């Protein structure tokens, strides 16, 4: 990995989402100690709501929206389809729940932003876009089922009759509204239009790589993205703008002139 600024980040996983760390291991329940029977605890409406969403994510990620039925969801959580209708009214409503509560979460946004942030000597809060992109990849490593759900629905939603068509058609620009409002430090020569093209390139490359990762388990998503980053954010242009660790507080440098708000030309 030629970007020296990220070497410590890759070695020290303390800032990574817990489930993305190399040391994270799934614990397997011991089923050899005999069978016990416990009275099943009655779920609260909130617990059942979450259970239904989790079941829907699993089923839709595998079968797609067109291929799944509400009976599939009911079977996944061991209730009848009639009982399921106490919580949802239709497949479309279930899909809307998944889209609203499943993928684009505030937790993901906060992680991606917080660990790409740098505060300069003058107290300006700025962000490093290459690190932000790496954070998205790192966060998605812990939720392959969610990435598969997104990929499955994104493909299906090319059909204008799909209930998620408008959601996916508009998602890129909705995300840009958030990205465009953040204070990014950028190399010389970036205006808003050029940065938008860079953002589009990076997200498109990431989507394509994640498709490969889902289809081919030999693909190391993080390593491949690092290689992509070397091409998208070449060191000769982006050195000093890639990672918060590249900022030297002893230099007492103000970063605002390197942002779009500082008229970076």
C-alpha cells in the first residue's frame, strides 16, 4: 500500500467498526450440551418490527423484491402470514420500511464522516474525501447482506414499474446534497463541478467493485479499493489531502483556503 499516511490506519484497527476488524470472530453457540426448553418471551411491537425488517433484508437480498413473498418473511420469523399483516399492510410498505431504516443509516454517515475529519489550527472542521471513501468500504465490509440487498434492488429498480425506482434514481443526488455541504480539503484546481465528477467516479467504482466482491469471494474488498484509490487519488496530486493524519498541527496551517468554501481555485 503506497499511501504512507494510511499505513498506521491499516495497522491500528481501533477506529474501525468492530465487526470489520481482522480480529473479530463470530462465536458459535454450543449445541452439544443438551436441549433445554424455555418459555418464549413475548415480543414488544418494536422488537417485532425490527425482526421483520431483518427478515426482509435477508429474503430480499437473496430473492429480490419481485421474487420474494410475504409468506417468505413470515416463514423466516416463524409466524403465519395472517399474523404478519398485523404489522405491515403490503409488500410495498415492507420495502419502504427496509429502504428507510435498513441501508442509509445515521450510524454509517457518522462513522464515515467522523473518522475522515481533521480540525486545523484555527478550529475549522474539514474532511478528507479519499479517507471518507475508504471508510464507506470499511463499513460495508461488516454488512455484506446489506450490500447484496442494495445491489439486488438497484438492479431491479432499473424497471420504472419497480416501487423502488424513484428511490434509486434519486439516491445519487440525495447523497450529493450531503457530500456537497461538507467542508472537503481538495488539491489545487477543484471547483464544485469537478468535485462532483470525482464523487460520481469514486461511487461508481465502489459499486462496481462491490459487485465483484459479492460474486467472487476471493476478492479482498479493502485491498482492491486501496488499489483503486491509488488511481483515483494519485499521490502526486493528493498528498496532504488524503487522510487526517497528513495534517501537521505544529505547522499551524489553516485549511480553509483548500476547501470550496475558501475559494480553492
